[in-house]
């Protein structure tokens, strides 16, 4: 089916490379649904509930673990489908940003102090 695939990885009805792309695309869609949920339930709320923050952290850790594990393989220079590494890296950047934004926030008092120092008066 695809000349770039090693023998045994493709038949007339099956492409391992396309199957890998389909799975990464599915994971990416799950990530987008998570980010949409995050927007609604965490970011748009003035004070999100503690259980929502915990749920967010647990889900985000799983998404990051899975994405990093697959990225380790897909980013190998010999990996045949560069789209996969690119898609994974983009989503991982988004998920890592989500972690910092929600779980590594500067405490309000510290943020206020920094604002006073930067913008006196």
C-alpha cells in the first residue's frame, strides 16, 4: 500500500501507518474535548470547585502520559510518518500550558504584590 512501510506492515486492506495516524487523531480529538471542558468548567468559572480542579488534574496527567509515551516513538528520526510527531507535539504543548495555567498558579496575594511592584501608584 505504501512503499515507505517495511514489509509485513501493510496489506491491501491494512496499513499500520494509517492505523497509527487514526489513533493519534482520535487522541487529539479527546484532547480537544478535554480543552473545551476545561474552558467551560475551569477557566470561565471565577472559583472552580475543588473537585473539578482535582478531576482536571487527574485527566490531564493521563492525557500527558499517553501523549508523551507515543511521542517518544513518533519523534524518532526514522519514524516514517512525521505528521504524527507534529500532531502530538502540538497537543502536548497545549496540555502542558493547561497544567501550568490551572495547577501552577501564582497565589493571589503574591500576584497582587507583583502588580504593585510593577505598576506602583
